[in-house]
C-alpha cells in the first residue's frame, strides 16, 4: 500500500505548528500497518540544508514561473522523502508562509500549487516505479491536488484524502489567477473551487477529495456547525458521510519524560520536582505555594490567550504562577510582557523546542484556552508529563482530557480540567478549581498518575488511517 503525503510542513525538518508533527509522525506510525508513506515537501532552504539528495525523480521545465525538480532525499527521521526543488518558489529566507512584512508571500497560491502539481504528476507517472495508491493531502496547501489529478489522470484518478488540520485557512486568491494556476475555468463555480467569488484551494480539496478527515472526532462534528465551519459548514454537512475525525497522536519518543534529553528524566509525578525548580529559576520566578502553570503556543486569538490575560489576576491571587513561551500577535506579546512585571509571571517571546520540553516537564499545569482547537498537541504533552491540562471544551481538547467532575474524581479517573463556555469568566473558574485541586495532594497526585497513563500515541489512529487508505484503494 503506497501513500503519497502532500504537505507544506514536516517535523523535524520544517515546522510552524501541529501540522508538521502529524505529517512527520505518520510515515513511521503507518509502516507497521503495511503502509509505505512518502512525504512530498517543498524544498525550503532549511529542508535543502538538512537532507541528503539521492537523485532526480522528475523534472518540470516551468513550474509556475521557473524550472523545478522532484528529488529523492533523506533527512533526519525521514529516510524516504520527496522534495520539490524549485528555487523560484521556495528558496527564500524567513517564515515559510510570511514575508518580512509579516504578510503572506504574494505568490503563496503559486508556491503551493507547485507542490500539488508535482504531486499529481507523481500520481500519474510514478517515481522510480513507485506509484501511490492514495494521495493524502494536508490543509489548503494540498487542496489543489484533486484539480490537477483531473488533468493528469483524466480516465482513472488516484483516490485522495484531504485532512483538515485547521479550517480557518482557506488559501484563497483572486479569480484573475485561474489561468496562472492552470485551473480549469469551467470549474470556477459552487460545485468546484470557487468560494465567495475567489479561488479557494481549501474548497478545491473539500469538494474534490474522495474522503475528508480532520484531527479529532469533536472537531469533525463541530465543522458541521456555523460557529466552527468558517463558511464551509454547509459543504461539510453535504459531505458528512465522507468526513471522519481521527485523533492525532504525539511522538512518544520525542515526548517521553523518562528519556527526554532536555529535562531531568522522570517516570513518576514526584520526579517533576527538580524540573519545576529549574523552570522557576530559568524564568526568574520565586518559590510559591500555588500551581506553576505553563503555556506553549502561538499567540493568536484562536488560542484564546487574551482570555488568560483577563483571568490571570485570579490565578496569581491564589499563589499561582505562569511561565509562557510563544510568539504571534504583537499586542498579545506586549500584554504578557506587561503581566510579567509583577514578578509571578515569566515570559519568553519566540520559538524554542528545547525550552518547550523543559516547560512541560517543570510545570504543574498546562493551559490551553483555545476558542477552537482541531486537535491540539500540547495538552497531550502535558498528560504524558503529568502536567495537568486546563483546556477549553472544544475540538480535540474535549476528546483527550477527562474533566475533574465530581463523578470523575469519585471514580478516580480525572486527568484535567475543562471549561465551557469559552470565556474569561469560565477560565477563571477553571483556574480556581485548579488551585483547589492542587491544594489536595492526594487528589492531585492521582490526577497526575492518571494523566501519565493515558494513551496519547499514534497506535489506534494509525490503524484508522491505514483502514481508510485501504478502503479507498480497494474501491478505486
Ligand atoms: P497549532 O498547530 O494550532 O499551532 P498544536 O497544539 O496542534 O497547535 O501544535 C503546536 C505545536 O507547536 C506543538 O508541538 C507545540 O509544542 C509547538 N509550539 C508552539 N509554539 C511554540 C513555541 N513558541 N516554541 C516551541 N514550540 C512551540
């Protein structure tokens, strides 16, 4: 069973968020299921620098403005990559999606169309005798694959799966680009890739893929509702039979408290103590009696951290502390910097993988107050490290945490705290409950042990993906 994964990110080579973790983890998770997955990745500078090239698989004289090749390549954790080497599209420094002005690169539509175009060619022609049975496309950057397959494989199309990691990003552009993007103008309509008078790469995928998946069962059902569908809830309802939620796992080797090179390793909750002391020291926080909370996140309104800014005084008043690592919206970075002036809050603006491990290991609780969260990974890191998640009741946060309700506490199965509605008031209530639970050492230790025992790896989900791919290729 051969599957080509078409994605704009892949950990550890290039990552801006959870998409990279999932794309990076799937090939190894699926191998035991008999699926040979190869990732097709843009040749950004960091990718080209990290991989060893093993020859040219395909050449294209003009890939949306310049010559391109698909290379066989090998990189850290990925022995079997395919890389689109197209310097005019990908050889530029800085963020993979944003220019130095913080805005999307103006040619993002062409850049990821280039990725999809080469994916369709691989499906049609194969590379070195390897032909994918299924194409697994991710988010809008992989959305145009079904459109290009129509062109390269008019008679028999390879089956496609589109995984929605975040419905908020539509990859839309002006209809004037239809020709430039080599799209079929007759499909610029409601049943095709048109959305609100523009070309939407996400819509192309939502319409054209044979099956749709998203990264948690709750987000799959939320996508059918206006509040979460981002304008595509009607389309999702029309395709509900083809939509399934498969929960993300985490990389249990990279996130293993007993063998994490970035922390003092531990196998029981008691082992966190040294890491907590070290974390306080690193963030310049004094000792305290309340819970040390951590946040590792993009700082955007999706993540609901503005609610935390409002609710924070109640946590601090109870002796709690906060250590935050993140970057994003300037006003939010500024607000947390201001909060840090009181001495009980430590803030690092930036992206730092090793520090994120030290924070998850050293924190008592990890806060994820997202307004919507397709799956979320950091609450699962928290579970594995005995760091109690305090999360909004939405998406994958609803599917991975067992709320400390009276019933769950009585049954001894709680792993965290969930709050709803997603408001500062409800978050404040959750933080106060956190302080109460933290003050009961036995209950707290029980929750930590429960958390550390939760299955958060890829096991069950890898089986679900493999079954989906197999079903599809059997029907093709
Ligand atoms: P999203 O993909 O929406 O950003 P996820 O929770 O699915 O949210 O994945 C975020 C991933 O990025 C996690 O692996 C998290 O640890 C990591 N991450 C986010 N911000 C930072 C940061 N500032 N430093 C290090 N890692 C970060």
